[in-house]
C-alpha cells in the first residue's frame, strides 16, 4: 500500500453541516493568500514563498510533533468524532454500533478507574508469560501475543499472493523490534548511540513500574536490547524491502518450518488458529534462520522479560497513568519531540478510530459526506486518468510495445472514493463498559483473526485500508486501485469555492500522485491484474531506471539541519509520484482551460494559482526530532523538499513565475522527469 503521507486522520464537512456544528469547528481553511510570504523569492525557495507566512503563524502545538495543513483537518475531524463518541457514550437507548463505540470511548476516558485497578487487568496475561518454561510454551505464548496484537519475535498475517492476486495466503515476516527500524540498532553517530541508551533506560523504567527492582530491571533491559539487536541484525532494511522481489519467497509450510525448527510451529499455528495452509510467503527467510540461533541461545528468563515488556509497552495507553506517561516520555517526547502528551480525549478518539474504524467511520460518513462530493471527485479522477493516457502516448523514451501495456494497466485501475460500499461486520466483537484494557485486547484479537481467516479465501476487493475520516490516500498495487477517503476530499485539498487551477494543483496533484504509484519503481513491477509480472521490454526498463536515477540523486542532495540527508532510494517511489502527479494535474488543467484564462486572484494568474495550490497543501512545521525520524524511516521526503524538489523540475513552473536560469527553483538541464 503506497500512501500519500504518513498516517493522520481528517474530516470532510459539507457546507450544510457546518451550520449545525458548534462554533469552534471552523470551516476548513482552503487556499490562503495570507499564507504566502511575498518577501520570499518564488524562484529561490518556492516552499517558503507559498507557505512562509503560514509557517510563521502556525507554531507546533505542544501536544504535536508537527503541524501542517493535514493536521488542521485532522484536528477538526477529531472534534467531530469526539462529538459522535460522547453522544454514544451517554445515550440511554443505543443500537449495537453505538453501544460499541460509546462504551469503548467511555472506558478509555475513565482514567480514574484505570489508575485504581493498577496492573490487575493485565495480571492473567503476565502470568501466562511467566509460566513459559520451554520452547513449546514459548511458541504457544507467542501465538497468544500475536493474537492480541503484540509485535514479538516475528510477524504472521495474511496477504495477497504477489504472483496470484486473487489468492490470499499466509505471510511470515520479520518483526519484534521496539525501535522504529533496523538501522536504529546499528548507526554509530552520537545521536543514534544516545537513542539506544535512552531506549534501554525507558525499558528499565517500564519494568520497574511492573514491580521489578532497579538493578534487576536494568539487567533485564540490557538483555532485551541484546535480543532485539540480534533480531534487527537478521532483518532486512527498509530500503531493500521496497523491492517486492526481495520480500517474496513462497514456499511449502514444511520448508518454512525447517528454517527455525527449534520453534514448535504446529503448537504456534494451532494456538494462532490459522486456516490450513499448504504454502505461504516467507518475506525474509534469513530472519527465521536468525531466529533459530536465538532460540538455541537465549534463556527462558530473557524471553519472559522480552515478552512482558512488549505486552506492557503495547498497551500503555490503557494502563495506569505512570505507564502512559513513561511510554510518551520515550516514544513521543524523546523520539518525535512533542512537548506534551495529547489530551486524553484525543488519544481515545484515535484509539476508537483504530479499533472500531468502520463503526465510527459509518457514523462520521452519515454526518458529513454527501453524494455530491463523490461525483465531483470522480469527474476529476477521470480527467486526470485521461491526462495520464495522453502523457503516456507522447513519451519519447518508451516504446510502443510497453506503452500499450501501460495503457492497459492504467485503464484497469479502479477508483474508490469516500468510504466502503459494504461496511465491516463487528458483531463478533464484545465491548464491555469499564474494561478499557479488555476492549483494546479484544479489538486487536478481532482484527488479527479477521486477517488470518482470509487465508485460502478469495480476495475482497471492496475492502479499505484506511478509515473514512483519514486525511490521506493510497494506491494498492495488488488491487490496482486508488483510494481517497472522505477525510481528504475537502479544503485545502478540494475546495468547492476555489477555481479549477487551485483544485488541480491540490487534490489534482494528489490524484495524479496515487495514479503514478502504479508505475513507480515498485508499482511498475505489477501487471493490470495486480500480479508481480514484468511487462516491460528490457530497453524500456533500462530507460526507466536511468530517469529514476535522476530523482535518487536529486533528493539525496536534500539535507536537514544536523546533517541528515534524505534517502534518495527510500523516497524514490513517492518522489516519482509527486513529480508525475503534478505533471498529470497540469496536463488536465491545460485540457480543461483549453487556452482560456481564469480571473486573477491576489495578482496571480491561473498557472501561478496552480503551483500555489500545490505548494500550500504541504505547509508544515516539524520538530527536528520528528524530521530526523521521518528522514530515517519514512518513504515520504520532508514536505519542503516535496514542494521544491518537484517544481524545480518543471519548465512550466519557471515560465509561470518568470524565473531566470540558474536560480535554485530552475534545474533546467538537470531537471528530472519520468512521467
Ligand atoms: Zn504516495
């Protein structure tokens, strides 16, 4: 799944609904002339020009690690969801859906009861872990933890077979780390060394909170760090994992089990309750060989501590305040630079969106999203798909043979707009008022089980991987579809009041972005049916790679304060999508305008409006900590590089703003272009 941005939630409010909302829910801010920094030179730093005044006037709130146009929508969305949840939690007569979301939210908010109970609700789970005496017990307990959503030792779930997109098979993958990514365990710069030290201190304090004495806790934390470092060593890094071929190793179940034959796989699969499997995808076989070594060397006492720590840390949000605070101190404050924890209601809204996403999402859609929004978006999608066909037909570097196949793939893409046609059935999930931890664990188990039960069944193409209020979008290469949740179909992305130039620059570029994901370094490896199947002539593949190298070099040149560079390979797919997306939106706008001009706005003509509409969706203030983490873990480049990296590749931008050759926003002879 290739999303537009790192996860956030958001909201769409129709004009009629706004009138009924409390006054603090302002209209979503759309295109904003006041955001522009007219003192900046658009040809030197276009991002500063489009966003400079917004950046100055929108410092990062203390409970956030970044603040952006996405966050503005997200905040409004959360307020809407909060209203839905509060109403459901106090209503006297409720249907099954409202009972679930209402009691879930009420229990999550009831901090007093959670504090009073201490670790008691977790005790039976901890007892199970401490009863583990041998590898057989360990295998059963890992299955139990996987069922309740705790990431330990490795991952097991279901997924479409890369080479047969109609089939859902089991997927075994690396996992079990507490730091964000493999390289966090091995980088040698001072910040990385400090991060590992802080992590060990965090584990120590978490274990102390469970009643372990300081010295013992510190020793156990060291053991956990050693164990995770060994898992990290056997893991594949995020950049290599971008290649679908690198994470596809289909094998017979017995072959898989032999990779780590000290583990009691039959005990594990029975406890996990997976459907019968003949074969499965083992994403990283080497990881399981590494696991085998650990099973032979790590003591049962160390396994116990490792499992207990991850169970506690994963559920910190619904444990007493000391646990929640310690979890925030490391994962929030230290790693992302947020100063304060989010108010409890925001955390509980987020948790409800995560655990009961389509119950809450249905209530949200009923309240906010109309038919009209869906139709207007579809029209735009159609125009941008037509622009892509036109663009493909005129590409000089691609042979007619591959062009024909590319057009077939383009025409096979399905569009999903707003929300699912068929809502998920949560009737088997029990939500109990007053049992916050139980609700969280049962919700995890419900979801894990739902994923596992897909194994051996036909693919459900109607399913969504984002909830309706999410301010984001994605392309799914195995489904060959693009998905736009209701949450992003509103200002500043899509503004009914704005003219076409601004909307094409904003949501148009987003639609184009998702479409071209089907043709980036990963997406192009999948055929129209979503199968990993090479449809390129060798010459075209080579020409493609040459063009992509230009983007790798361009973005690798972007540097954060403190010396961290963008990873040109990790962000390649997203950068290709940004560059291709704005190109397609530009073509579609030129088609629609057909030589006509639009009224000027703030002195800007339609071409300038297009670029400003694009630039302004990315206005973002971010803490240095969050920027560092994004640069090291996220396939999306930092927002200011997404803007400047893109426009500087477009001669049309140079012309629109009359930029002289040689200025930073004019790459001219070095300009990159694939699509
Ligand atoms: Zn993307």
